[in-house]
C-alpha cells in the first residue's frame, strides 16, 4: 500500500510539474481575482471614471484559451512549408483577386493618397480577418486582463488595456464593440488598441473610425499604418532566393533575436546591395540573376539554414512592425504577389 501510495504521489508530482502556471486551482482563481481588484484600483488612479471601470470589468474572467493561443503561435509549432499552404490556399488567392476587382476604385484611390500598393492592403485584409468575415468574438477587456496577468508579456498587454479603455472613454467605440482575437486585435484589420489609437482613420468623414464595418475606414486605416511606418510604394516586399551549397549564413539576420530593437540592429548590420548579394552567389529561384536595381536587402531565414531563404527590402521591416512574425509577413508578401501577378482584369 505504501508503495502504491508513493507511486500515486510520484505520478501526481509529475503531472503537477507538467501543468501550466495558470492551472485551475482555487489558489490561482483567488490570485487572478486579487489581480483584477488591483488592476481596477490602478485604473482609477490613472484617472479613468469609476463607472467606466465597473462596466469594463464586469464579467471579466480568466480566459484559459487566450493563454493557450499565446503559447502556441505558429512559429512555435510549425514550419513555413506547412504554414504557407494553410494560410494561402488557392481559394483564398481567388477570393483576394475577386475582392481586389470588386473594390478596385476605392482601393486605388486610397492607395494613391497614402502611397501604398492596393494589393498589400487586400493581402492584409484577407489574412487578418478573411476579408472581414472573421473578426473574433472574444471580449477584448477579458483577453487583455488575462494576458496582463499571465506575465509572458504582461507589461505590453497592460498598456493595451489602458489604450482600450481610452478608446471607450474618448467615444471612439462602445465597450460592446470591443471584441476580437485572443490577443485583443479588433476589426477587419485586426488592430490592437494601441494601433487603433495611432493609425485608425475616419476616411469617409462620418465622425467614426469604423474598422469593423466601414470598408473605406478599414482600407484607409491599413494604408495609414503602413505609410506612417515608412512604406515605399516604389518597392515590393522581398523575394525567395537560392544560395550556393557553401554559402556563409552568418551574412543573414540570425533566426532568433532579442526583440524588435535587436532585430532592427541586425538588419542594419547585414543589409547590402542586390549587386553584393549577386556577387555572393545569391540568385532568383529559377537560377537567374537578381534584379539589376540599386536597392539594399537583408537576408532572412524564417526556419533556419535548412529552410527557405529570402532577400527582404525595407517594406518587409514595415510589415514586421505590423506583426513581428516572419511567417505572417512572408505570407502577406506571397499573397500580395499572387494578387498582383498576373494583373487583375
């Protein structure tokens, strides 16, 4: 009996060690509730009205699936070879080209005003919300409180929480509108609250920055984001390339970097002209020479040295500001190319 009891204790210890920090124990529930109390107090100390806080936090609960989603993002569990076909199947390319044709007049007007090629606006729209059809239905406040509590990026998500409250306080959206993805991203462009505050546009002048239903506001907000972050409509995003068997991959940006600032430094340290990449033996995927144009590019290895190799231009950096994910940005570029070539009639 003692031996069996010890075995059970040992098994329980093993299972317990495997459980995440947010396992559903009474202690964890109490800790979360206390965290919410302190968060509400902090919000009031920041000057938010008590009635807004009470309404915003009413029904707030720990969302376990939000934390699971944060811990299981594609680059943790997939490769680009499996990710790309899932995110850009042929039916999505077909729909993207149809949507481009359907909204061509509006897209080209916005594209010209902001200096952003419309195909990239449509690609972002398609990948972020399946052309507005899937915007997420999780309460943004609950998601942001959960992610603030979880701690992996707690400070970042707490700032998003304050921005979400600002959006309501400023009358730019109602609390019941604030529904979105597990990460608190909202609307057809899937803007997190700080992006909404910085880039959302009331393009049609009706007094509302409607990224949920208003197509003009959605397209203009996406274009405004890209332009404000340095988009250059004289450039594309990048291209997949081939390298020699003995290629020196230390010339590329390391696959893993320590945050956005470190990644940007690595970009600046490794980018060179296309002529220099040509001299180093880099070629297009069909083996032909790289374009003979005077622009710089950095080399990216989303899955390391054994995966796909890309040369990326400055617009790639802008897309990485939108979502710092090699998989996401590469997919945006790939879909944009499929929308633009051959030209939509």
